[in-house]
């Protein structure tokens, strides 16, 4: 059974930092492209950052220069380092795994990030 478990969400003040983690089990992690998405109340779920199997990264314009995605294949874990957080970064953050070779994708349950003073 495949599981993606996110952690690290919290309440943080504007300008602060958080690191999210997503640990996968039940799959061959190195075969998957890993992504972080977020969904704010009343809005659609949007891609935040993606990392390929070889470490190539892509970011939404709204987070470029502030967020960094990374992966540790030995630990089956993908990270999202978030710096200079803004109120508009408040959302539930989801981890997604897309298989590189076949059309299969998995989602985590999400972790809440709230940026507020």
C-alpha cells in the first residue's frame, strides 16, 4: 500500500521559515517525480515546486527565490524549505508522486501552513 505522509506544517509569523517533509512508502521512490502543491480556502490546488528523479527543479513564480525543493532517495523523502514566508503562502500543502514511466500518481493527506502575526 502506497503512503505519502507530510509533516512540518505550523503557524509561523510573516518573514519566518518552515521545512516540510514528505516520506513515501510502498513504492520505488527513485521512479517518481515528486511535487509540492498547495490549496488555500476557496481556491484551486496549485503546483508549488517539482523535482525530477535526477534533481531538476521547477517552481511557481510566486515562490521562486524563497522556496527550495529537494529529495533524499535513500530516505524516500522530499522536502520543501520555505523562507521569507508571506500571508499569501497560507494553505494546505500536499505532496504528490508521479510515476516517471506510467500514468500513476499518489497524493498525501496534506499539512497546514499558516502565516500570520
